[in-house]
């Protein structure tokens, strides 16, 4: 779940190639220190999965979203969120604007 203060629009900068490295870093931390900050690390990972699996508020163009999603699935082929990403990419092929990408 993403909470946003009323009147504030926050967008995700897809296409910069940062989401997969952040995800990798938190996965690595989770593996190295499984009991440290367990709930916070799980929350960070879930938030990043939400961004790639469900996020609809991009700062850039549709192509940047697709680029980031493809990079994520390539780097993490067994990630549990990949089913949502594949569905999202397929939907973008059929009807790219049925779920808005840009937000204001």
C-alpha cells in the first residue's frame, strides 16, 4: 500500500536502471542479516515489488517503464513479482493507456 499526503504527487523515475540495484541490495542485506530489521527490510522489498508490479505513476514516458520492467525480470527471473510484471507488460502491448502511466 502506498500512502501519499493529500495534494502531493510522487512519481517513480523508471528507466534510470535504479530499481533492480536497490532491490538487489536489500535482498543481499536480507540474506546476510536475516534477523536484523526484518520487518523494515521486508517492507522495502515489498515497496520495490509494488513499484515494478503495480506502480502507475511514472515521471517519464511509457518506454521508460517498459525498459525498467524488462531489466528487473532479466536480473531477477525467479522473483515472485514477475507474474504481475509479465501481465503488466502484456497489457501494455494490447492497450498501453488502459492504466495510466504519467501522473500529475
